[in-house]
C-alpha cells in the first residue's frame, strides 16, 4: 500500500481520531480545574472551557427535553445542549457516530478493549449469546427507565433545574468525584473487564448508548455486503468488535453497530463490503470518520458563531459559587 494511503488510513483510524478527541477533552478538563483554581484566588485566569459540559449528559438531556417542550434555549450552560444535539445528529445520520468516534469515555474503554485484542491474538472474549443478551437487555432497561424519568420531568422543574447553582459547578463536582475510592475501584473493574470482554460499559450499562443505539437504527447510512462477490472468508465477522455476524448480513442494521468501519477495512474483495448512503453511494472507510467529526464540528461551529455555545454567566458568578462551599458538599441529588 502506498505510503500516502497508509498515512491517510492511520489519520482516519479510530485509534488516532479517538485519541486526539480524548486528548482534547482531557486538556479541557485540566483547563476547568485551572479555572477553579483562579476562582479560589490561587492562579492566573484561564477561560472556562464549555466542552466539559459533556460530563453531565443526563442533566443536559433534561434541558434538551425542556427545549423540545418549548422551554427555550438554555443560555446558562448552552454547550451541554449543543453536545446533546451533536450526539443525537451523529447517531441518527451515521450509525451511532458519537459512540463509535467521539465519546471520550468510550475512547477509554475502547482503548482497553484494543489492548485486550492485541494481547489475546485479535479478538476480545465473546460471552455466550444468552448472557450477552441479558447484559444488553439490562442496558436497554436502564435506558428506557432513564428516558421515561427525563421525559416526565415537568417543564417548570426542568427550567428551574438548569438555574440551580449546583448545576453550574456540576462538571467540577464530577471531576472531583473521579478521585474518590469508589470511582477508582469501578474504573479498575471496568478496565480489566474491558480488556477481556470489550467495552463492557458501552455494551451493557451506558443508558446513553442504549438511546443512541436505537437512534442509529434509523440511520440512512449503513454497512452493506454484496452476496454475489462475497467469498465468505469471515474476516469481517472476526474484525467486528460488536460481535456481529457481518458475513451473513446483507445490510448491518443492528443497533450494536457503531460504524467503526473495521469490517470494511479488512474485507479482501474490493467493493464487496462498503458503507453506503442513500442512492447506494459508497462512503469510503476513511471518509466515514471525516463525516462524523465534520458534522460534530459543524454543529459546534454553528453554535459558536451564533453565540449559542458560551455561557452567559459572568466568571464572577462562577467564582462566587465555587467559593460558596457547594463544591465541597457531599452529593445529595443525582449528579
Ligand atoms: S465492524 Fe462493521 S458491523 Fe461491526 S460495529 Fe464496526 S462497522 Fe459495525
Ligand atoms: S470480509 Fe468481505 S469477503 Fe470476507 S466474508 Fe466479509 S464481506 Fe465476505
């Protein structure tokens, strides 16, 4: 393979794309901690990064449903709303593109799973179908329960929720929670399990993943196999981290497919297994991540240019809340 194509494939690989986005997210978290230090009078001022709002998806989904119910745009923490819209859009249009390419938490678990595949000769351990089915059923139950609760929140309460000072520092509270022994123990268990069984959090527990999986089923773009040219080498099925039997599918419609393009990349028959858009238009495996990330960046840029990304709260308000002792209080609610 010519070196230009090798470089192109590397730059559009999940390892690289997810690594860069994860690095950016970690940088934003560090900036938020530095902002808090400034608020406490312990360091220079740095701009408050809004993208860490992604750490509080359930809270921002409350705001999202309030917006859908006619409650208006959240001007206090609008970045959270933009992130939810981006995640929904990439899921609906590009097969859970958010889960497969953008989610920083998913990048961590996928990194562990990748390590496991390297150590165990190419595949994570597949659980018996019935056990995997129970695990995925649990995820959909959690997702349905969470969705029901969020939709049922009365509009007035949802609007009041986003005006709570508690909400404004929830990202900092969550970052602080990452150092708690309970979280570190859970991280350790999930990391070891992901090395063996693949990203267990994404597959069996994440309620957001459950919603995005179902949304992804409506995607107009999907991986399609041409049964006429398929030589049944099983390379695609073996490459699929979601344990889908790609070799037998005509079009991969499963909610578990996150459009990673691993199966397409390994197919030895040109044109046999391809991602296709409506009209049978081919989407090359290196173009797919560009579409996902491009759509994500377009939504972000649109929000920024129209003044719908940055908080309208002045820095001094954050300073007052951070110094009020709210951050040190033990969590009482669902944050
Ligand atoms: S390997 Fe193919 S079928 Fe499996 S998740 Fe990735 S894109 Fe979907
Ligand atoms: S990798 Fe390609 S040729 Fe091999 S089974 Fe899958 S679709 Fe068929």
